């Protein structure tokens, strides 16, 4: 009989029912999750899924909320000061591992991940804290944690004891004739007097008459006839409490005169119809309410906020209690009961016997195994155990014995504080436990100015930036998140906008907007201000003539004719000449100010100099001497001249390695002198329109001190 009894006990231990508190394993290296089974559902594949309520440990709660929980527990510590003094430091440390935080969050997990049962109870102030440590797998909670809103709330109400929660009894009047100084508006209003001249039978007959009036009134009303198409439904609607209460109020107001009360129920305009919330709501609103009730339960604030924002909270609550009296509620209650009967009540999960990936070596056969040369248990500092498990970061090479490993999986901490946990001295709830193996998750923050929302995943941040801000995010790659800029656009300013910069200068603050282009500008207000000031300055604004642009085909024809003309005439030679001594320049061609295109295939400095040299070589067999205008003849610059084999000098050619990409322009002394004669405004105008001809002064004299006379009267080529 003993084997059968042991088998039945093992069967009961592995049988899990709805409402049980169980351990779930989602990771081989992480502690168990503590959950409460709400439903057991069978999937299409034949597997069983458990719909569970989540409980969180201290290590799962942000440190800021842990501090709030510590403040909430100060009263408990003061009341149980003697009990806390009896606990050792080790027991206080282990007591933190038994504290949980309830949540309203539901999730579905495979039933095969269940690893055992536990007990979770609401913290009882009258019970000793040591009782939670003496019981195996016993936990307690006192606060409710919302993982989405990051808030902590108390799970139970407080007993309102004290004078401020008691009703204030007014003083008794000693003199009955003394005037009552209380505010009559704040006092109760009498609506019925049981000591009246009518009997109970006469009152009941009057109420039947009031129901008949209500039924007849609904028959005459078109909207009521649509909602209650049958006489039975109209009579049921007229028999609800709001009709009876109104008829009794009328009877009391008419001093219990039935004739006057009936006349008040049937005035000249037609019979009075009294409707409550159940009759006021439409069928679509009723369906929304049932859907919200299925989702949120009796959380009327969320029901009103998400489904029925146009209804008041009073009407929603009133409708709920009236809805519970209808046949619709009875039908849904029966359907839920039948659905609950069809669901699984319990499920059998055998013991999990697969080896854990964190095991070190093989399990000892009935004896203690010690591994020489390795470290002791990180928790209890034991040197021998029948099985060892790796724990913590891999570079730390920490390990736990079998008993400490089971405690770590179930309680989420070690039996003794370690260097990885870094326990501090303090009260019962002085700090959250943070084992070294738990990675800290840094939230992703939106970097758009004025947003700053936090997200856990990159995909959530990318979806937020695309939907809210219109930005596309790169979620792939090793480097950090980088936002792509918006698509390039061109801003064309209207004349009214340009005018508003002048008229509304004090309102716009242009310099501040230029420094902070992302700050919002109230465009509507600026536009209204500009339009109000526009009539007073409209006469002073110059009228701009619209420029007529030529057509494209005409421009193409002109460009083609100009190109043929240039090809036919060829390149013109420079006509300007210079003489030694006090030479004068009668006219300056725009060629001197134009940038010459660099050609690495030519030996000469410019095409103009090459043409001049080729024409003069026909008449003179000796090589030409090239003179630079503005330079000194007696002094040769080594950076510009080099010796030839026959003793002549010529300018050094520029290497193709040092040539610029497009244009090489060398400004000589004449060019600089011409620039000095031009005003700043003229130079800016020429920079904006570089193709226009230069209009230099009428006469520009360049004075030089000659030191060498030319050896021959050869023509001088002006070279820039």
C-alpha cells in the first residue's frame, strides 16, 4: 500500500489547477517566474497554455519605486520592531527574497514550463515575519505594481479609525423656540411621509395607475415604440423604479391628494414618461459597454475613458447595476458558466528531469564531489557538493552548490550577500537586489526636441519616429541609432511673408528664430497682425513688375546661333599693349580679369600667348623675350623663371600634379591695381554677375622704375 500512497502523493503534487501559484522557467540561467494560473486552454496543436497573473520580485522593480515601497513599509517596521530585532542579518537578507509585487498584467505561457508549486499570500501584520521563512516556498505581497505606468499602489483599503472619519453630531437645542442657524440648503429634503391620510392599498392602486400612464405614454412616443415594439416590453419599462419614485414624489407634493397627483401625471401636453439609464442608452452603446466590461471588468473609469467618453461616470455605474437586472446579463452569465465547464480544470505536468546547461561536470553518484583547484560555493562557501552549477558572469567563474542553486532559482537571490549583490546595511527594504548576472536594460529615448519618450526596443522607437515625427530610423547595424534627415525641400517665400518680417519684427524676433529654427512660431497670429498693419503701409510698398521670361524654344534657337557665330569667328587676339617706363593702358579688356582654363597639353601659359608667339615667329627667327607687366626687369623671380640652354628665360611650367580641377587663375600687379580702383559694391556686383564686362576708369597709369633696357625692340605680350 505504501507504493500506491507515494504514487498518489506524487500525482497530486504534479497536478496543477486554476488558482494555483506556480514556478515558471523561461531561462535556464535566470530565476523562476512566480505566476498564478487563471485559465488552462488547449491549443489546436494539442498543447496546453496557461493564462497567468504576473508577480514581480524586488529585483524586477525600478530602484525609484523600491524607495517608495521602503517608505510605505516604515510603519510596518515600527509596529514589528521587536520581531525585526529577533531576526538575524541572514534572515533579514532572505526575507527580502520572499517579498513580491502583484500586477494586473496577464500573459500566456506553455504549461510544460511549470516547475512546481508555491504559496503567495497578502502580508498579514498580525503574523510574524519569521513564519514566511519557516515555510517552504512561501511568499507575501502588499503592493500592486503596474509595469506600464511604473507605479505602486496598495492592494487593500485602510480602516478609517479616528475622529476625523466620524460623523459630526450637531448640538441639541436647549430651547425649542430657538432659531435654527444651520444652512437649509445643506440639509436633507423630506420626500415622503409615512404618516399620511392614505392607506397602503390606496398607495398601491395609485402606483398601478402610474404604471398604466407610463405604458400609454410609451405607446404614443415614436422613439419608445421603436425601442419597445411590444406591449410587454413597454409595460416592463414603465414598471421600473424611476416611474414608481416619480409617482410617489408627485403624491407627496400634492399632499397625498390622488386626484391632483393623477392630473400632474397626465398634463395637457400628454402623459409623463420617466426613463432611466437602461432606456436612455442606445443598442450600440449597450454593445460597447458589454465589450468594455469583458475587457476591463468593473473598472468603470477605464470603461468610460476608452469606450464611452461621452457618458458620465455616474451614468455608467447606474447603467451597470440596471444591466445586471436584465435577461442579457443572465444569458451571459450562463454562457460563461458553460464555457468555464468546457475549459480545463487541471493539468498534469510530470517532473522536469532534463539536465541544466549550467551544470559543471557530472552529477556524483550518491556522494559529495569536490573539484580541486576551483572556487567554493559563492553563497554558502561549501567546497563539496553532489552537483555544481555555473553562476554569474562568465569571466567571474563563480559557481553554486546544488542547494544554493535551487534557492537561487526559486527566490531570485543567494542565501548570503555576496560581492556581486553588494548588500548594504539598513532596514528591511533598504535596497533592491541586483545580482551581477542580470543585465541592466537602458531605455531608448526619442531625441526629437520636446518629445523624450522612452522605449524598450529599437523597433518601437523607429515606429514612433516614423508615425509621430515623420523620421525614418536605421534599426540595423552595429553602431548606435542614427536618424535619417527629412527629404530635401525648397522653401519659396511669398511677398506677404517677406513683408511680415518688417511689419511684425517685434513679434517674430528674427535673430532668435535664426538661432533656434526648431522653436514653434505662431503663424496665424503673425498673419493676422500683418494683415491688420498692411492697409496703412500698402501705398508705400513699391509695385513689382512681373518679369516675362522667354520661351524655351526661343532660348534654344538663340544659343545655337551664338554657338555657330563663335565657331566661325574663332578666338580673338588681345589688343592691349604696354610700353616700358611710364607706359599707359588706354583700355582694359575683360580677358585680363577672366580665369584662363588650364590645359596640360600646352607649353605656353595661355592660348592667347601661344597665338601671339606663333604669329611673331614667322617674322623673327630669334626667340622672344617675355615681359610680365607690373614686374621688374632687372630682378628675376626664380619661382617664375628658369634658365634655358641658350641663355633665354621663360616662365616655369605648372606640373599636372599641382594643377587644380577646373580653373587656374594667376593675378598679377595690374589685376590687383584694377581691383583697387573698383568700389566694394562694384566688386560684389561683378562677383554676382561674372560674365559682364568691366568698366574700368578712363585712364590708369602704371609707373615703374626701369633698371634694364630691352636688348631688342620686339613686341611685348601682355600676359595675365
